[in-house]
C-alpha cells in the first residue's frame, strides 16, 4: 500500500521503517528534517509537509505527541486525503479527541481508527507492539495488513475512542508498576540486599512483568535514556484521570501515580525515561 506516515519520533521512526521492510511504499513527514532523511535512507520517501505525505496515500498513519497536534494535523488528512482513505491515528490522546476526529472523517468519506500502542521503543523496533483499536469493524479488518506489520497483538476493542480508553488503562498500570519497582529497589538497597539478585528473583515469579524483564537492570544502574519520556507519561496520566472522572469512577492508585509522575516532571526529569520515577522515590527517602 501507499502509506503516509506523519510523526517520526522515538516510536514513529522504527514503525515507519518496519512498514518499509514489509514492502509498503512509505512517505514520511516530521518536523525534524533529520528524521525524514533517516526514513529516506531506509527506503522510504521524505515529504515536505503533511499535505505532501497525504497526497495519493491509501493509508495515513499519525504518531504524534498529544491531542493538540492531532487536532492540527487531522483536518489536513481529511481535506487532502483521497476518497475512502483509511486514517489510523496511533498517537495517545484523549478519547474525546479520537471521537471528534472520527466524526469529522466520516463526514468527509474518510475511514478513521484510533489505534494507540503499547510496547515502548523496543516493541516499535521489533514490530511486536500491542495495538488497541477503536472504530468500525470493517475498517479495522481493512487495516489488518498494515497493523500486522507493526505489532503482534492487534485487538479491536470497541467504537471510536475505545482504543484510547484502553491505552489510558495501560498507562495507569505501567506507571503503577514502575512506581512499585522503584520502591522495591529502594527497599532492597536500604536493607543491604543486592538489588540485581533480588529483582532477578522477582522477575521469575508472580511479580514478574514486561517492565521487570526489560528495565530492571537499567533502573538499578540508574540509566534513564528515554524509550518513553516522563513528559509523555505525565500527559497520559492526565488522560487516565480525566477518563476516570468522565466514567464516574474512583481510581485512587491512579491518582497517586499521576502525582508521582507530576513530581518527576517538576523535579526536571521530564526528558528522561519513565523508569526515572525511581529518582522521585529516592528523593522521598533522602
């Protein structure tokens, strides 16, 4: 397929590269010219802007930081996309934004899906992302060949906006686990126990998780090169808290994790990986 890909950041760049490897003709655009050139070097094509990336595309994918960026780009996709275009927004944004985009797209004859992902940079590179898709079932089926090049788990979770609600649930769980792993490290070290050995045991037992599998050693080493930045997880926790308010439910642990993420950002760690939540727990303990 001819695919326009807008947003070539930490996640978007390897995702676009995997689509090229799968044999699709990918035209990419990003505000960073270097990222556009990188895609071109991998066999894709660089675009001069959003409209250029959309022109002639069968499928357009956006992977953008937040709702305002999607609200800026989506009208251009809808206006300049060809009839029956399949527009897949893979950003993590507010569910209500996805529903709004879907309504605008439908009015113009564009098929829109919200398809946020989980799996981090490693999952994007390996093509093993978990993808939660909201939208019409027929459109989800049509997107199957594209999404199958990006992830190993692709699930239709409901109508427009449902993908974003599931992603909010994902982010509150991920943030909570990072907080608890951070507390485990602080406890082990303060008690004179080797945290590497301790976390190795935890990772092999019922406490095991993808986070412990991938991040326990870098966390103990205090290596926080961003795979997913605190700034973005802080934004996502805001989405989760807002979704809870809209649904009329109380999520007390989610609120606590949201405050810890806010503290990490306030302490100047916004550009670090979200595993840097450990720095907040350490500071609480002097």
